[in-house]
């Protein structure tokens, strides 16, 4: 059973946003005829869904695109009209997604290009069908990625590969994206739903407090020194020792049963 996210900003956007009893927040970009291209309204809808949902009820976020052709083929070209030449895009959805306290999964089937790839890059985990394709084609329009398509991309696949994607503006297939580490893995289309479900279920059944702590240490430690990162990790470990979820996890292990984490 799922409940729709009823925030007016979400309901007015081409976005299907629901929260399941298991705590899975599903955000489906719903512009299949336009290859789920991002508009101001869609970007605002995603951000509103993340802002309005009760974090304590969410275990995992899954972002996907409607239809079988695209996760998102990028930004709708109409959004480029009237942009401030100094500030560029005013969209903050990418940061809001990256900073969401629960794990996020991009479920990618089809084209994942431009701003669509930047959305996926803002997620913690990326899973793709073997028919998907990836790229940052902005250079072919005369400009550059502006929402993570350079910074997040190079941190994920390395500067050399990121520069080739950005400088050439070409596309790579799912096999290459898998080999480069752009996606966690690419799987056959007929096995994709089961793969996504398995990953999401594992996360949703995990300890919310522990997962939030792990995400925080990953993100804050990424740009810190090794010494500082190790200190963050050690402190997070220590704080979690006092939680009821750790007590439940240890008890379940000793009793040879599955734990029932409550996020406490």
C-alpha cells in the first residue's frame, strides 16, 4: 500500500510521488512523451516532495522515469530562456536530493543525459538497464553542465573520463558506464525490476539511524583528509552504540533472527 504525497507543489507537477508502508519514497518523472525532460515545475515538484515528506517515515528514495525510453533526457530547452547569465540555473533540486538524509537510488531505464544524468549523479546508488545510455551533451549547445555534471562526475569516474564525456558531448552505453563506475551495475532489462527491488528492500529493512550516519560520513568525509574522515567514522560508530537499533541488531544476531529496526 502506498500514500501519495499531497503537497500542492507536488500535485501540480508532472511527478508521481508516493510513500509506501515500508518507507520507500518513489518519485517518478512523469513526462514520457518528452523523455521526462526537466522543467521548472518538475524540478520544483521533486524538491517539494523531498521537503514535505516526513523524514522519519522514509527509509529509501527511488527516483525513476515514466515509460521505456528515458530516465530523463535532460532539461527542457525552454528553461534556458531568460536565465540569469551570472547565476545560471536557479534549480536547487540537485543539492536537495544529494543532501537528503536517507539513501537515494536512481533507477535508470533508457536515456540519462544532461540534467537527467546530473539528477542520477546526485543519488547515492545508480542502477541501470543494459539498454540505457549516458552523457553530458551540453557542450554541443555551446555551454557546460551546471549542476554536478563536471564536479560529481569527475569524482565518480575520474577526471580523464569525465573530461572526455563533457568535452566531446557524446554518449556511452550501459556496459561502458558500468565499467567506468558511473553506475553501480547495468543488468538485463528483464531482470532490472527484481534487481532494483532487491537493493531497495535491503536498504529499507536496514537501520535508519545507522544508514543516515553512514551517508553523512560518506558525504562529509569525501572532501576531508583521511585523518579527519577516519575521525568522523569513529565518532559515528561510537554514537550508534547507544541506539536501540544497535541493541536490536545484536540481539537478532545472537538469536539467529531477522532484526526489526525502528530508527531509534
